[in-house]
């Protein structure tokens, strides 16, 4: 507090009683950050900003949206046609959901590549996976709101999954729907929850940041900062870098919103929901496709559901599955290779999720699903036994070392 | 190092785009691509063509298809002025009510009225069309993959059915309709309308015009959107460049030490 002697006496008066300025100064200004972060460390702040954008556009959309099966579709079209700049709001919100997932997926794979989930950041990681789950629930229910064909049939297919639960499945589905099919009560509760969940996400994000600031950011070489020479204050170095990242992100995002607003959407969602007419292919939004592929890969309905949720569940226990003490892939040649195979596997699953479940696609889905679980459950625990890792540098500020000091550094590391 | 990563992101994005193109291409039939005035980043609607297209809609399609998301006043987007819109909407009969006696009554249309639908409800529409339902056309171009090209192909896709192809009563053979049997008789014939501006009403011309009109109806905000987009993106690019050099300057002492 003493360091933050403000010249403004009002600020000082308040800060003495409520140390909010000290807090902000500590967490956003002088907060020591490793000096070697690369651009992959931009995606956290991008995700936070996207969340805020989603909440603001969402609140304004809600002022013009009608959650009723007879009016929902037309109310969204009224937003598009008659509300001042309504099309802009709606396209920002619609594409914002996709970009939110792009950013968060990159953020997650960054964590996988640099071992950011390892001790002492396990809770930080788990909070992140919880955020992902809530985002998925939010996006799923948001997609139902415009009440197009894909809204309706997507909701029908996904809620129906719960009928796979033994004994009480059917009752659960009826309870979720608030009736005997996806209908007005379903739409209303989805709207209510779609409004609520983002604020729960905000709460989790705050906890995520508290956990982050406990030990600070991980970094590309994955060794802890050893002192002042390894870190720099967050402001101005990372504020300006995040601002630059944000402006590039905003440029790409704007290109999508203004020039290709429906690129990531499905044309069928511009057809009003019709319970009497099933679309030829029911496909979820692209960000669910890998999970959808896993769901369909398993011949048994309950099994499919379990594996689909299992794909996220393994992420929760990942910090204990990966037994290697080395964080960054830079020093784990074999892990690095398998990391890229996993990336490819996930993209392949996404591709398969968009394909009809027939012929070669089924077989491929099974192989890709099997590989996904193999990576986490078998490979990661066993890898440290066979992998010869590269020697670690002594510290962040001395990454380049002669070969002799390499081995001493590694030895020091090993002893810990 | 950073460069390496930038490249990786770059390839990743390209990869995703390619993936999306493959997905789209493999699931849909290809339609012959037309040269639309409204395609591309700087594309705008050819207003004369869209006005002719509105005439085709009004004189041909509106016999079976409604466009309930549009009001007559929206047509100002095609370049009609207020007087023209008042005169135009007054040509339609609107059932309004109830009046003070509790009765419905018919009055001339106003610009604020939505387009009059040809049928009171879906059942009536089906009954009049041999069981097939002529969908509302307000969003048709957005509601089909590659909408404009599809629509144009569909309208000009009526061909003689192959000999071994059985065409049931009330169905028509169309090479571009999924399943090739459509419940809509060929709507467009040469000189089916007499264009107010004297353009020769060939089948191709009519089909292009009505497609342009329907593309406008699906995305009336498109021209504004693209125009605003150019401004916003130009600003963001300049801003990114400024942010980049500020970043370089702020980081210079740190980079030197490393
Ligand atoms: C985690 C953040 C959020 C995500 C991922 C998200 C996602 C979505 C998605 C995918 C849609 C469907 C868009 C479409 O296809 O038209 C949607 C619609 C909608 N959302 Fe959100 N949303 C978020 C936050 C919010 C918030 C905080 C609100 C309200 C306060 C909100 C209100 C709405 C409304 C009213 C719609 C219907 C209008 C429309 O479909 O465009 N959203 N949301």
C-alpha cells in the first residue's frame, strides 16, 4: 500500500478504508509477469473480453427478444430488420459465440502444450474446465432461442440424450422439457438459463483469476520465475501487448461480422422451427462437433453419452494423469509429437461430427474417439517412463546456455 | 520463435477454412455460379434489377408465396420514395379490425402494413397447391445453402423428365430440387411480365431479377453492413498498426536485455 501513494486525497481517503486501488494496482499494474510470454498468452484476456461483449450484446438483444414459440423467430427477424443496428447486435452475438469458442479452445490447447495444468495450477485448470462446461450449456441454450429448424431439432436431439439414463431417463427428459416435447416451456426455461449462466461464468472467471494470481502465469519454457530478473510488471508491458492482440482479434472478428456473418451458421436456422418436418441432417454448431462425433461413435446410447461427457471429465483429472514434472513441450520431444497428433485427432473428430454417421465415417469416428482417450488415460501416465526430456535452462533470463551448464541445470531440476 | 508461432496460427486458420469449404462442398450439390451484383465485400444490390424482381414477385410468385417479414415501407431500401410507397401499398387490400361495431373491414394498404399473404393459413395454401406448401420467401436466400445460385438454378431447372422417371400428377421435374420432384409448376416463362422499365423479360432475366429481389429481402441490411464494415475494419487495421509500434517501443528495453 505504501508504494501506491496516490496524489489524489479522495482516492487516498477511500483506499485507506477500502483498499480497492491498492488491490487494482497490485493485480493489474505491478503484478509480476514472466517476461518471455508469447502470443498464445493473449488468449486469456481475449476470452474475458469476448465474455463481456457477449453479455452486453445479450442484454440489449433481450430487450427486443420474445421468448415464445409463436414470436421468437419473428422477434429475432424484427431485431435484424427494424431495430436500429439490431443486425449488428445480433451478428456480434451470434459470431461472438463462435469466436468465444475459438479463443477458448486455443487457450486450452496452449495449456496442454505448455503444461499449464501442472502443480501448483491444478485448481486454476479445473476452474477453466468448469467454465468450458458452462459455456457449452450457455451456447447450446442460446442457439435454441431464435427458434429455427436447427434450434428446435438440436434441442430435441440433445435433451433426448438424457433418456439414456437407466430407469429415470424418460422422467428426466420430461422434466427438462417441462412437457412431452420441446415446446414453449422449454424455450422459456432455456431463455432464463441462457441469461443466468453467463453471470455464473463471470463468477468462475473471477475465481480463475484469483487462482492465477496466486502463482502467476506459466510461461513458454515452463519453469518458475526465480526472481525479479525473470519478471516484468504487467503494466505497461502486457497491457500494451494485450491491446495489440485485441486489435488484431477485433479486426478478424469484424471481418466475420460485417462480411461473412453466416459463414459459421447453418442455413436451416433461417427456417422457422417445425415439429412436423425433420431436417435432412441435424448438425450442432461447429464447436460441438468433436463431442457429437464421440457421441455417435459409440453404438450404445448410454455409452455414447458417457463417453461424450467423459471427454470433458478426463480434462478434470488431467493434472494427475500427466505424471511428468516437466511442464513445457519444448523439453518433451515425444509429448510434443503426441500433442500435435491430439490436435489433429480433435480436428478430425470435428470433421466427422459434421458427416452422416455411415460407412467409413463411423469407423474413423471410433478410431479417433479411441485415440482421444488413449492419449489422456494411457499415454500421459506412461510417457514419463520412456521419454528422454531435454535439459531445462536455469532460469527464464538465461535460456541460452552452454552444453555443460545444461546438464547441471537439469540435475538441479531433477533433485527437486 | 514468435515468427514460428505466427506461422502455425496462420496455417491453422487456412486449415480450418479449407475444412469448412470441404464440408460445405461435399454435402451440397453444386449450382452454376452467377455473377451477382451483391456478392463480394464491396457488392451492392443492383436496384433496377431488384425493382424488376419485385415486379416479378408481385405479378407471379405472390399468387402462391407470402413474404410476411416485409412491410411495404421496407421497399424504400430499393429506392422507392414515400409517395411511391403510399401509392404502391394503397393498391393492396388489407383486412383490418375490429372497428367500433366489432366488425372486420377491408381498407387500402399503408406503407406500414406487412406484405399481404395469398392464403389465410397453411392448410388453405396446401389445399390450393395439391398438398405442397409454398414457403414464405422473406428469408429464402439465407435459408438455403448457396441461396442465390440455388434459387436461380431452381427457377431455370425445369426440364423434360427422363423417360424412365415417373412424374406423378401434380408434381414437376426439376433438376436442381432435392429429389428432383417439386410441387411448384414452372413459374417463369418468357414475357411472363411486362417490365415497367422496358427490359426484355427473358426467362433468364426474370429469374436473375427475382433472385436479386429475394436476396435483398433476406438481407436488407447488407449494403449498410458492408459499408460500415469497411470503415470499422480500416479503423481497426490502423489501430492495430499503432498498437504494434507502441508495443515495440515499450518493449524495446526489455528485448535489449535478453
Ligand atoms: C457465455 C456467453 C454467451 C454465449 C456463448 C451465448 C451464445 C448464444 C448463441 C449461440 C445464440 C444464438 C445466436 C443465433 O444463432 O441467433 C444466442 C442468442 C441469444 N442470446 Fe446469448 N450467449 C451468451 C451470453 C448471453 C447473455 C449474457 C444474454 C442476456 C443477457 C444473452 C441473450 C441472448 C438472446 C436474447 C439471444 C436470442 C437472440 C438471437 O438469437 O440472436 N446471451 N446466444
